[in-house]
C-alpha cells in the first residue's frame, strides 16, 4: 500500500472474494488507473504501460510460468498475497537489479502456487516527477521492449543469470512449500539458456555452431 496511491472503494471486497473462493490462489494483482499528482486521469492504465496484454494474460492463466518468469507485470501497490508466502520471501535480496520487492514476491508465489489477476483497475496509481518507480505516460510497452533489447549487454545478462540462480537457491533451501514442476522446469531451462549464452565466443561467426 503506497502512501500516494488511492484504493478504489471495491478493492478489498473484490480481492477478498477471490481468495475465499480459490484456496489454491497464492497471490493476486490488478490493473490500475494512471493519474497525476492531483488524481486527474492520464487516459492510460498500468497494464498498457508494462505490456501485460491479452496474450500475456492468457499465458499466465494457462500456467505457462516461463512466459512471465522475468517480466515485471506485477506492481506492488496492486498486489495481495497470502500471509504464509511472507516467510518464503524473506529476507528480501538487495543486490538483484532484476527483482525488487514486488517482483520477488510474485515470482516466488508463482513458483509454489497460482498467481492470478483482476482485469480491472482497483487503485489510482499516482504519477509524479519525484517518484522512484512508476509508469511514465507516453512510453508504451513496445518502446520499452525495443529499448531493453538495444541496451542488452553482458552486464544485463549476468544480472539476470544471478537473479535466476538466487531464485533457484531460495526455492531449494526452503522446506515449507512444494515447488510446482512446471515452474522448476521453466527455471532450469532459463538458467541453462543464460549459461549457454554467457559462454558464447565474442566473434559472431564462431557463435553460429552453438546457436
């Protein structure tokens, strides 16, 4: 619950109903209306800014963990999770650029339970110049994806590899929850891919046999 955001009147009722009706649900997040400092609508929603479109929604609901493993669709101000997942999340890593607190909670919840979403805004997500993290108006999801690919270098690859290894270590060390097989397989595949990519030779021609 961020100090500068506003919960819509139905938020708690909608969230409570979903958890009560679905015992296997570990975490739930929603869309949000983007507003300015004075709560004036900006004409956009949060999911438009982060690229959580119909395709990604369908993949998450179908249980394809690999499709959401490293994508920041979950915003902490919209997230609700079961109390017992708090023990799995702590201590929070402070040295993983790929995961801040909300992404860390969400990906661990996905590893041991179902994560679902409410396809409607449940908060007013305030955007202003002084915030550390937000959904900047005018920069759509496609632009962000292109920017990430342009900037993708060895350091970003190593950051992701470090995050995936830390995630697997946390899941191996805990004894509270059984890890979902589909998630474990997706995580192992991702680490194997990243390890292979990190070992590619610098010469593009010499990479061809491995690719």
